[in-house]
C-alpha cells in the first residue's frame, strides 16, 4: 500500500518556467523538503524522471524496500514525480528507485537536489535543511564596493583537503578552516578565497571536479551549516568567496546523474556531444530546457543560500567547441558548418544574465583557454557575459620565460611583452593555479633557474611582475611561501618551510604585494582598461629590462614600475618620465626583508629635464638584480 500523500509545491507557472528552461529557483521545489501537511510533519519529495514507469523513495525509514513509498507522477507532461511522506525526519538517508519505461530498467539514484550527502564512499542522500543565522550583513550590504571590476581582486585558490592537515594527518573540518584559513588569508592580505569544488564528489583524485551532489557541500569536512560558518567568517573578515563551478561534465557513477531514469536525461544522447574523451565523463545536454533550468538553478543556489561572491566556471573551452579533444569524424559541425557548440553559447549567456540580474554585485569568471571572442563582454553586444576570464596565454608565456636562464632572456623579451597586445580585449585574471603545479610540471619555485638565491629572487620577481601587470590575480595555495614540491592532494602543504628565511621572505613579499595592490588605486581602478597602462620602454631586450606606468583615475596616483630580469645590478639606468618631481620607491622585491640582496634606493630620486624614451623628463635608477621596483612621483 502506497503511504505517500498527494502534495505539491509546484504551480502551473513553475512548470511552464521549468519546461522553458527559465526556472532558476528549482531547488525550492525539486528535492526533499522538510514540511508539514495538515498538521503532520514529514518530507515532500519531488524528482524529475520523465522516462520512469514508477519512482519510489527508499531509505532508512522503509528498510530500502522498493514500492513502499511510491511517488505520484504529475499529469502535465513535466516528468516530475512528487508526494509527501509523513514521519520522515532530518538526518534520514534516502535514494530514488526508478523503474524505467525503457525495457523496465531499474536505477537507484541519489537525489540531484539533495542538500547533504553521506560521506563517500557511501552514496545516499540525507534529508537536511539550510537553517542558519548569518552574521555577514555588513559584508553583503557593501560587497558591491569590494567585488567590482574596479576593485582589487587578489585570489587565494584553496583545495580544502590539502591546505593543511591536523597533527593526526586528517583533513581540517570546515569549522577548523573557519579559524585557521580565515586568519591566514587575512594576514597575507588576499581579497578573495577561491575554493576548488566543494560540491559532493565521489572520487578524491578528481580534486572535486567530477560532481555528483550539485547542491550539497561535501560531507568530508562537515555539515552544510559548517560550510556556511566558513563563508560567514571569511565575510566577517572582509574576504570574498569564489566557488569553482563545474557545468562542463559529470561522472557516470551509478548513483549519479548519468542514465538517471533509464534514459539520457541530463547528458546529451549523442556520444559525440554527450561524452568527454579526456575525463571519461558525461556532458550535459545544454539544448534541453529542463537541464538548463537545473544548472542555472544550481548557480543561483550557491549565490543565494551560501552567500557566495563569485563563480569560477571550469573548462569553458571544452563546452564551447564541438571538436574539443575529438579527432576528425568524432564530431559533427553545427548548422552553420562551424565547430562552436551553439547550445552551449546560448546556455552560458542565459547563465550570466540570470546571475547578474539576481546578483549584480558578484562576479562570474571563465576558465577559457582559447581565443573565443568576447567571453567577458556583455551579452547585449554579443559577448558571453562573464565578468572575467583567466589569462591562460599570459600564464604560459610568462612561465616559459622564467624557466630560461637569465643569460638567454634577452632573446625572448617578446614572451613578456606579447600579453600587452591583447591584455584589454577581455577582463583578464592572471592565474598561477593548481593546474601549474601537478603532473611533473614542478612547483612554481621549482621552475625557477639558478642557485638557491636566484630561484627565490626569480620567484619574487615573477610575483612582482604579476601583481603590477594589469588584471586580477590568482595564486594557488603554497605559492605564497614558495612551496618547493609539487602539489599533493592527499597531503598537506609544507608549512615547516616557513621557518627558513627564503620561504618566509616570499610570504612577506606576497603580503606586501597584496598591500601594494589594495592601497594604490592605479593598480586596480583601470586594471581592465587600456588607458590604465603605458609602456615606458619595452624594447630594452639587451638588458632584459621592462619599464611601464600603471594609471588610476587621478594622475597623482600613477605608479612607475621597472623590472630587471637578469642577476646583474644595473647602475645609472635611465628611464623616461611624464613629469618633473621626485621618485619615491615604495616597493622593491630585492629588499632584505624578503631575503633579497638589499639593492634598495631609500632616498628620493630627482627627476631631471633630460629627454629620454620619447619623454621630456627622466631619472637615473639603480636596478636590483632579478628585481622589480615600484615608484611614486611626488
């Protein structure tokens, strides 16, 4: 006998929006919701399974027996099964047992809208709520003033499982992170934290990029409310939170979204579009309206329910191109004969419009590695609508340059200057991410040539160049103190290195660079605009020196930057300047504070009326070896 009562949270308007791909709050309807019907407490269940013949809720409360609690199908062709089960309480584990119309196939699935999941390798969903009293009102009310494109954007990328372990070698919990990570990020001065995927995932070596529980923070580190505490504490400390979001693919685990109701429900039915050969995973059907509603609702969910300040969208390039990682004959052109996935383009535009309409004070950031045009331009002029895009070309060219022995760098100056030919075609973020410290690539420090002194001087120079280059910044955990080994997702960062002067010097250097970035408007007010940057001299390849100006809204805020990419001290080095006055050195990566050699100009430098570099004024400087220096004109 079916013990499910007829009950629904859906209106006709909800169904119309769902079918049209325009319902962006589906989490308020689908899933498992603790509620009360006719004075009786229990749970309302709703799941989308249009190819199902029957759908039963199985769980602790009915000894996992199929058919005991069979949901009712809606008669509006929505494919939604729903019903109220009295007596089911918070903390109960459950799944959906689905018998398909396709040859009677039976699947047993976790709830796609579950708010909480069992700790892997267990795979059931858990009845939960999101009750929590937030304490971040000050941040939420003012984040538009801290989260805009004309504000500092210095991001610390974190993998929750390997940032730090406790003395027993176990993960830190969300609550432990809320103390230790918040204090550390505040100390080092980053403006934002970006978490690699926190949504529930079954396989640790995927680093979280193969999701199963799209609406549930992973239970590895605690409960949903514990993750809320972590976000809340970051906000109270004035630190923004970005989440990695993965709408590009999902694993084919038996309890996941794949073949959900015995049909290709979430994944594209054509393997040429629905299977990812690199990751052996399934690809969403971006042309199916209900799938679009699911994905955009998921993005809105994290912004709404967890107060998240931004979403970094993973693997956008793999979504945009039909031939991505596919050989000839393994893909089919679009209706115009091109390689672009038109459904994806439409979906990403809808996603960004929905996000910015509801949350104009957040940012979406695309990890997109190709020359696809206008990724971070508004949709109303034909762009995809992202706020920012990762500058993968800068990352590749810069690391290639820094790997070279300084004696050869004069032949490769173009590796550094080329980025400025396209730097303002998008709103670029400069990433030195987790992808650059795995699979035999070495750590960032490990790429630097020379002896120990030169390696660390090169690293400080790299960071100085990165922070003074236009655009947002992103560093992966450990880079800020010169982690010497590759990233190990199963271990902890090598925190013991901070007892050594060179490593502690890198951390102090990053802390000061973050302060330089945040305290000088010329570093961020026009970081995405061509009139915020001006070369002084980009052609001195013989000395491997670059000099340039960063500009703010007020010319008095302009900064002069000079970078020497060789270990030779350059005395009497003259640069052209736009005005008379004096140069005051406000940053020097060769400072003894950072364990540099101390070639520092502590006194003001007179600017004289000597024409140089096509300018009326100039000054003579002493350039530190493998160093970047920053000056103000007074």
